[in-house]
């Protein structure tokens, strides 16, 4: 197995791109990443996407994006793992380069969600849940997360207002991210007044429906220095899975798939949670941020929320999260999210995060969750020293 490095990154602004097609979003991100990497060719292209068939009427994205990007003839596939599709595509690209099957690989995550009506998008997203025992019973993803949040509050004695710091932190960081969807501050008071979506989850607990694309270029680490002035090594790429339906789990408040994925990543990298300088977690809903912090070993069970309440998730905190806005404020174009997270970790490790720069960042972790924790992909990235 060869070590793998990221030599280029690219991203589009996240938002409601009414006048831009799915293929054009992917093209913009791919071209930006290739320019950043200084490459004009690639051996393979992996496209992370969840809903192109359901919402855009377009499957077969591998060949489509390869052709549209001027890369016709290469190996190209769409990779799907619900909301974890972006990181799943990166995992496939990592395996290809590490295994010597390819030298230069482009991974792009792309999603076009806003052209569909709201109820259609909600139904499409529900396909990541158990179709027979959750979706068919009327459970949307907001409802599933509302049940988890209600149970968390009951078990550990928190109030809904205690979740406010996650939204406050995400929006504060998004203000300095030109690619973020929501570049405005949120206060705890505004959080308290937000419209209720599915009690106890309100509008500011929730990530938005949006469009966007992000891309990275991978190469063998031993050649990365000749290709890029600032390569970032992937020191771990790990996957964990759990039951699709939440009610089948031993404990609904434990993300076992995330715990497995993180533990395997720590073992690969030879590090522990105390070594991680920043964590791009999957804050699709505030409750998932709390559960992810616990599953990844940054807090004991029931104490993930305490990290936020104690101010430990900010840029200067013990474990900075959502450093460029996260899913909540940067936006959550589902199949692209996992790649956006990695692009943002690369920015931090390159020292290019501007006002949001985590001081002396050397190790960054990104965790992308498919469904309500059924598929979890964790990547740990390291700054390559001169």
C-alpha cells in the first residue's frame, strides 16, 4: 500500500443555484481542483452523489462528468452512500491510489437539490432511512433526529436551548467563508425564537437544502512534493456501519458506526482524540454534532453537548468543529458534503483558513455520515513537513 496525498482542492459556493446545472457545478469544482494541483490529466474520476436520479433525472454521473470535464475515456463511477457519498467517493479514490491502480485520481462530490419541490426532496432524502420500517411509517430525517434529540434531553437532563452553541459557532465561522450559504451571525436568543420544524428541532438546528460541488485531486505521497507545494497526506481512511433503522440499535444514542470508523482511523494513523487539532463533524442536525463528539472520543456519553456549552468547539477551543461553517451554515448539498469537509481540513492544514485558522493545525479529521449513522466514513489528514 502506498501513502496517499491530496495535491489539489476546489469548491463552488454553496447555495440555491437555479441557473446552474448539476454537470456545471461538478465541472467548476473539478477544474478548480485540477488548477490547484497543476495537473491536466487523471487516471480515474469518482463522483460522490446521493440524489441525482431522484431529483435531477440524471444517473450515470461518472461518464457524464468525465465527458463534460474533457476527461472522456478514463475510469469514472458514481459512488453512493446516502449523505456519506462524498467521503465514500474519497475512500474509493484513496483505495485506487494506495493500491497502485491509479496515480492521479479526481474525487468530486456534487448535489443539485433546490430545483425540486420541498416535499419531493424530503421524500428523496428519506430513502437513506429504512424504507419499510421508518420511511413507510412517515418518518422523515428531521423526525428521526427529533426523536433522538428528545431522548438525549430526557436521558441527560438538557433543555433544547442547550443546543444553541452549535448553531452559534457554525454561523460565526461561516461569516468568514466565501463559499458558505449562510454568512450571518446567529445568537442564542435568535436560536430560541426560531421556527419549530419537528419538536424539539427548530430551523436553526437544521442544515439547509442546497446545491454545490467540491473536489480533490489525489496522488501518491512520495510524488506529491514534485506535484504540489503544499500536499496534505491522508493518514487514515476508515469506514464503520450500523443498522439502517435507529430502533434496531442497542442504544439509539450511541453512533456505533461512527465509533467504529473513528477507532479504525485512529489506529491507522497511530493517534488518539487528544492529537486531533480540528474535527469537521457531520452536523446535519444539532443532535448529530453532540453524538458525533461522543462517538469520536472527544467526550463521554451524554457530555458532547457540554463541550459546546463550555466553549470548547470554537476556533480556539479544545476541539474546533465546523471551522468554515459546517453543514449547518456552509450548507449540506448531501452528496458533496463529505468532500467539502475534506477541502476545509486541507485549507486549515495549509494555513489558508484566514480568520478561521486553527492555530498550528497539523492533524485534522473529517467525518461524513450516511443516513442516521448507518454508514460513517472518517478521514484523518496531516500536514506534510518540509
